[in-house]
C-alpha cells in the first residue's frame, strides 16, 4: 500500500482556489495586491485634498488671481528708440508673453509697396522666363520689406482664353478623337476647368519651390466673379468715354476656331511671293495660295 505525499508547488505555479474556480498564480496575486494598495492611497490623497481646499477657498483664489492680472501695456518708448533704454525696471516681470509689449519697439512701417504678380497662363507649366521675373519681383518685395515698408506680393493665374481652349481641344482630339462640338458647351467647359485646376496646382507648386514671398490668402484667377465684374465695368466705362468703339477693321481670323485672334496670338510668317500653304482645319494635303494680291475689274454695261 503506497502512501500519498504532498509535493510543494514551484514558485509561480498555480494556487488552487478554495471555491474550485480557476487557479490564481502567486505573481497575479501580488499584482492584484499592489493595485488595491495604489487605489487606496489615491483615494486617501483625494480625500485629504478635498478637506484642505474647500469650495469657498477655491473661489477666493480664483478671484485673487483675477485681481492680480497685469494692467494694459502702455508704450513709453519714443519712436525710433530702443525699448531697453526706456524700460521701467521697477515694474514686476510679466507673467507671460505679451505680443503688444514685445512688438512695441519694432520699427513702424514706412509706406507701402505692392506688386500684383503678372499671372502666368494655365496653358502649361512655368519655364525659365517665369523663374527670372519671379526672382526680380520677389527681390524688390523683400528689399522694401527690409526698409520697413508694408509689402504685398499678390499671386494669380490667367485663364489665357483662346490659347487654353486650343491646347485643351488638341489634347481632347488626341486622346479621344472628339471635338468640343461632340462634347457640347457645358461638358467642354468642365473639361477646360479640369485642365485649369491641374495646371494651377502645378504652377503653385513651382512658385512655392522658387521661394516667392507671396500672400497666398489673396490668390486670384482672372475668371473669378469679382475680377470678371471688374473687367465688364471697365469695358463699359471705356466705351462710354469713347476710348473703345466698334468699327470696320481688318482682323486676324482663325479659320479653325472661327473667331478673331489678337496680334499676340498670331504667328507671323514673311512671304516673298506666291506660296502654297496648308490651312488648319482643312485637309493637310490641300494647299491654298498666299502671298499674292489679285486685282480684277468687272466691265460696266454701256460704258
């Protein structure tokens, strides 16, 4: 007959629960005891704090702090002088940063300097010429800012009118084989605005990389409603004053887009005589006569 002997459990092994529940390890029991002890200390601390600081005392402290707030800053430094030479050292040190007191000794602006940046066209990305002009304009703005002037460098973008329309039409035909007439007016305008948003973002990124000190909160687009209203207003005033008028004149006519073009949008080509050229919008194989002046006379009956 064998006799059962009880073997002690190794450290960290499970200790059987009296109620027959899941066993609890010694390490878990220690953690639980520490947690309960910590909670008891925290409760005692909160009770003690509440007893020492009644509600009335808290209110009194808040009112006292309010009374001790700093008086409004009064600038006693003469214009053009350094603040330190006229600082009253008998006054207590400020409790915190006071921008009015700090900036009181800064030089006051001497005039204004504003550049409305010539808005780049959204027909494509910027090139080296834009980098040159931006650098010159920004240098002028920064120099005047160093002189103490209030400066403003306004960024913007130009819709470029027919130029942008032409670029978008070419891409549209190249990618889908469609024209603006196939899309319709509303859909084509939507396509043009998508192009504008894309290249405006690209140009903005380029200008930021150039480091221009623009005020981006004032960025403008030449087809925004306020600017469009300003253009209409000025045209009406110029017409009323007789500065602009309607008359019969030779114009640059685009046979492909069926509209007039400004001189800036025309590629000049010098011809020395009769020349056969292809015309956009027509069969490239078909040539048209340019560089000649044809004179003719109709006979008048009974003349």
